[in-house]
C-alpha cells in the first residue's frame, strides 16, 4: 500500500484482501469500528467511512447492534447467452425452486404485434414465474411466446422445467436482442420478489428469433443485491466481437 494512500482506503484494502483471499469467509464478523481504530491508529470517522463504503459496494452487511459481516457475493447470470437459470443455480451447489404466478393465453395488441414483428398475430402465450435460489427470489420472469413458433409451450409442467429450457429444446435460436435497465420495482414486483420499494433492480429485456420470426420476448427482473449480470467474449484488437 502506498504511503500516499488515504487511511480509509488502506483499511478497505486490508478488509478486501482478507475477503478475496478466503481468510474471511461469508458470514464472518469483521473488526468493529473500535477495533479498527485501535489496530490502525485512525479516527472513528475514518473507520466508519471504510466500513460504510464497503457495505455500499456490496462486500459487507451491517446489522445494527450486532456487527458487520462479510456478505455473500451476488449470484451471476450471463448477459449475452441464453442460460437455464435452474442449471446456473445447480452449478453453484444451491437449490433451485420456482413459483408459477400466471400461465395462459392473451389477446395481442398493436404494441405486442409490433414487438413480435407480426401485425397478423392474434394471440400470445404469457407466463410469469418467480425463480428462487435456496428459497430466496432472485429472478422474476415475465415472458410472451409466439404460439406459431412454439405451439405446445403451455402444455409444459413448469414445476419441473424452466421456460428457457423448453424453448431451447423446441426451436433453434437464430438471433438475440438484449437491453438492460436499472429500475425501482413496481408494487407487484416488490410483492413477488420480497423486496422493498427502494431496492434497485436490474431489468433485462430480451427478444429471441427462430427461423426469422420473433419466438419470445421476456423481461427478467433481478434484485440488484442478489444477482449480477455479466458477459465475457473474445474481441478483435479494436474491441469488436470476434466472428
């Protein structure tokens, strides 16, 4: 650490080094403000800033009257690929479960017809599912499916599989479109995800094409404190995607 580095930053680096090395596991209580003051010979304000910033950055969780603890890193989901969330959760050694909120047929409208690039589209399949990791809601899936592309979509038992798995098995994917936005949850999203009105969320909007037709349009809403979206790809020297 550089001598020119601010004192609060040195404290942060010390805590992060212990977390990243595995010396301090998830759930471990980290030194209190008083202990940091004594160990680093710093002011209480400096110790408070270090803990406060690490909490805001998602590394620590502070419980009033109890202490400050190492927080479990948020789960990650691929941004650019179609991945089955049940498989992602299982690969982490965690338990996947889901709650089916809505499943049925809805009438199309001009906005949906434009979204699916088919003015003659009369009806769509619609499904809403909450996906859970170890019993904690981590994703709200609100999906529309083109019945001319996947006619037996609603016949599936979504207690045993996910919509993504059904779609990948039913039809090839030719093209994907992604948009990610930060948003505060609606009243219904708060209820379904078990979060407060001020919990920031990541909303991933995705359209998938199959054989030149829009097969599905879905919005996947993630509580930002529980999930992260990531992507890693090879690029050219100029930073564009390799073919």
